[in-house]
C-alpha cells in the first residue's frame, strides 16, 4: 500500500472513531439514523450537486443498482450498530465490528477478486485479530462465553450482546465494503457520489419508520440533533477517504488497515465513556498498529 493511501486510511480512522463516540453518546435508534441521513443530504448537497450535475445523468441501471444496494447495506449496518451501542459497551461492539468486517472483506477480496497477501501481511492480520480480542475485553470475553461463572451476570450478558451486535455489524461492513470497493475500482464511480447518492437511498429506506410516529421522532430529534449533526458532518469524510484509498491500493490491504480507528477508539472511548480495562485495550491497539504497518508494506 502506498504512503498516500495509508495516510488516507489513518486520517479516516481518526474521523471514524470520533463519529462513533458521538453516536454512542447519543444512544439513538433508527430515528437517529434517519436524522443523520437527512442532515447528510443537506450539509453535503452543494458538493454533491457540483460533482454530480454532469455525471449522474450518465449513470445506467448498473450504477443505480449499486447505489441502492449500498444504501440498503449501510442502513442495516448503522441500525444494528446503534442497537449494539444501546445494549453493550462501545469498546466491545466497536472493535468487533471494525475487526470482523474488514477481515471478512479482505478474505472475500483474496478469494474472489484475485488479490494477494504477503507473508508479512498475513502476520499483520494475526496481530490485528489479537488486538481486536484485547480491545474487546480479552479474557473477560472467554469467561462470558463460558456462562459468566465467577463474574457478574449482568456484565456477562452485556458482553454477549456486544459480541452478537459487533459481529453482525461486521458482516454488513464487509458487504458494503466489497460492494462500494467494486463500484469505485471497477465501475470507476466517484467515491464522493457513491456515498452521497447512497445516502439518499438510506434516507428513502428509513423514511417509513421515521414517519410512522412523527411526534415521537421529533422529540427524539430534539435530544439527539447535536450528535446527529456531528455524525452527518464528518462520517462521510471518513468513508470517502477510504474509498479513494481503495482506488489505488488493494482492498485486502485497505480494509484491515482501517483497524487503526480502534487505536483512537481505545484511547478516546475508554477515557470519555469510562468503560474500563484501559491498559489492556491500549495494548490491543498497539497490536493493531503493528498489524496495520505490516499490511502497509
């Protein structure tokens, strides 16, 4: 992976961790996802119009198919992620989601897209997996899977929920990463337009649920709008940077390198959200950092 691509991924990782902190603190549900999509459409409208006015009219059925399917996968990802944040700790859900998703997408890229991974890259993936394990709780996860014996039952249940929602989120991350990576690498679609018009698909899919009980939705939006604004303003930047990196580097390298976001999440999330085990999670973040450097070579 080139230094420029790696720099894009690292910057994207920092931004990604920041907006996930905001989403966790909001504690929202599908209505929060709807507000975020609405604000994205408004905030990024000038750039979307400027870049798309002469391009979108040339899209055919294939391009729109990718846009709509991408929007659906992003909706499923965000809704499951938000539910996980309500049911479990960010420092369990986030690393498992960010760890399993890119590793799954890397495997798909290697098996089905013919990409290759060096021996050093293989060791990098092992380091990333170990780091994910430590950040997500380490031995505490194993104890919870054994039934939480010797520990607090509520804590064990919370960890199990974190495992479930984190891994499920990772499946959707892998799906949209491969789909969007194909769109920008093979179909040569603009990363900015893929994300921007995919957001309109997300908004359309979320609208029925958001409008079902609009007074409750408005009440929820009044409490969550500041966090939604942060997510809407910065999360597209994070993902677009990754898509640009995918245009010049193998998806099997870019996807695991995104794990660097967990370094920032371990430092920022553990401090702001007081979720404990900070030393262990920082050690896990160091493992991920070494893994990312290995994948970058």
